[in-house]
């Protein structure tokens, strides 16, 4: 399946591709989008870092109540991703949809100052996640379309590294504000709103408004030949010139026809399967706090540890996936997460427990977060790229939404230990299934594609 194959370069064997090989610099739009994500993540992670403790200790939420809210927080963006991806392809303006998403999220940040009940918080967080859902697929499509297929892992790694820099600075900023301000939580929410507005300004001023192809205007092999389904029929045959030369708007039927691609179905299915047993970050940090006895004043720094590891590994792991195999790297990341679960369940309470779990948690994200969208580069045509990314992203996010609800209910009914043990067993089984489904097949690699790629 596709995770076992690196995409062939857009124009394999040409001087352009030799110049833009694995060591090539990433496109400027990737760096600008990375800057936008960095600023936005400072804002978002300031809230995310304090939210679990704020809800559980200040507002008195039960694990089930928190799990429900956390599920809504992640599940709403999953549902909206499909809309954002399709609309971006339909209007052929990825920047517009991404800007609307970033803007909506920024508008919701000040409303957190007024929310004090489950219903109000749920509504505000749902709107904030609606913004995230609108922007994710168009943003990733801009990155993918600006990058040669063989360098997708590196490009997404650079973007995720910059994004994670913001994720690292956000909790640190929240920690400093909580220590300095009298009304710490309100101050965190207020500063977060101001930072979010800055991210929108950078997007509007510096991100190009028109899509840039990775090869200077040449369509990829997928675009030129059309997408073939299992029966050999054409799902959609359209070159880049058609997209820019007055094609009718992309219809919902065309986007849904991507599901006829066996490789995309396998990728989306495995992402969903693994997502069903991926415990949310907030629960991981709450479990780690309980196991290691981390004080409340230090809780906001736990996401910082994950972010540091993610930042250090995102680019090299993305480049490694381009070379040695996306399937291998993707599944290895989940094995790292499984090891973190094991440490939380059975490791003794030692000073090494916290850094070990956070290191494994960050490695998991470095090996999965950018590798998954990179796997779609040569599979989905350019004019449907955002829709394809949205299909896979939505399947994964909806599964994680279900996991948050189930984990919160299990924690409330049985306790945190049995809940995590069940997730660990499930993750092991799901990873084994994904390893079989995504394994190389005889028809997976074409003679022109490099070997040992992902």
C-alpha cells in the first residue's frame, strides 16, 4: 500500500528533480505557513496546557466530563475537515479557507474568559475546533502542492518542527503567566487571543494567494493520467492546466470518488484503527502527573517536554521516512507510544519516568504527524489534494474523538489503570493489523520508483 512506497518525483529523471533532491531546501510557502502555525500554536497550546487542570481542579469536572469535552474539542475539527478540504478544492483558493479557519479560532479565544460551565465551554471549544478543521486540509494542501513528491516527508517535517516550536513556547508562556498573574487562567486566555490575531495577520500578509505547483506548473503523473480505481476506471482525469484553465468547480461526487482508491481507503482505515486506541495528550499528561506526583504548578510544562522532542526529531524523521519507508516509520511511532503506555502502567516511580514518557510521546508525533499527509503526495491529484488530506485526517480525528469518550468513561467506571491497559492492548492489536494491511505488495512499486521508500 502507499505508506510502503515513496512517491516518484514529479518529473523523474529531469534536471529539476536532481536539483530538488532529498537535500533541497523547502519551498518558501512552507516556511511562511510554518511561521503562521508557530504563532498560532503558541496561542492554542497556552490554552491546551492549562485546560485539563483548569477543568478538573478549578471547575471540578469528572474524568467522564473531561473526556466528553476533550472528545468534542477534537471531534468537531474532524467533522469540519471534510468541509474545509472540499471547499478549498471547489473554490480553488486554499489560502481563503485557511484564513477563515485561523480567523474563527482567533475570535473564540476571548470567549473563554466568559465560559464557566460545561455547555458554554463546549460551545466555545467546538467553534474554536471548527476553525482548526477548516484550516488544516487547505494548509497541508498548500504545503503538498509546493513540494516535489519525493521530498514530502522533509517538507512536512519542517512545517511540523516550526509548528511544534509554537507548541513548546505555548506551555512555557502559560507557565510564566500563571506564576506572575493574580488571575492566572484569565490572563492566559487573554494573551492567547492576542497571539492568535498575530498569526492571522502573518497569513494574510505573507502567504501567496494562488496555489504553487511543486514543479513550476507541470502536473504530477497522477494529474496527467487520472486516478484509477480498482476496476481500472478513471475516477478523475485532469491535468493542472485544466484546473487553472477554467475547469468547473470540484463537485462533492468527485471528492467522494477518491474513496474508490484502494490505497487511500487502506491509509484512511489504518489511521482510524490506530486512532481508536490513541489516548489524547491531555489524558497522558494527567496520568503522568498522578504516576510521578508532578505538582500542579509544574503541570503546564509537561506538554513542553513532548514538544521539545517533536521539534528535534520532526525534520530528520520526516527525511528518514522519505528514504527508508513511511510504513516503517509510521508504525514505529505507534510502537513508541505503546512503550509509553507500558511505562505509565508498570514502571516504578523514578525521576526518569517523566522524561522517558515525554520522549516517547514526542517521538510518536515526529514519526506520525507529518508522515501521514506526506503519504498522499503521489496518490491524490492536485485539484483534489485538500479533499484527500481531509478524508484521511477526518478518519483519524473521528477515531480519536471516540477514544476520548471511551477512555473517559472507562476511567470513571474502572479507574485509570484498567482504562490505559485496555488502550495498550488495543493499540498492539491495531498496529499488527495495520502492519499487515500496509505491507508491500508485488504491484506496489513501479520500476521507476526508488526502493526502500515509504
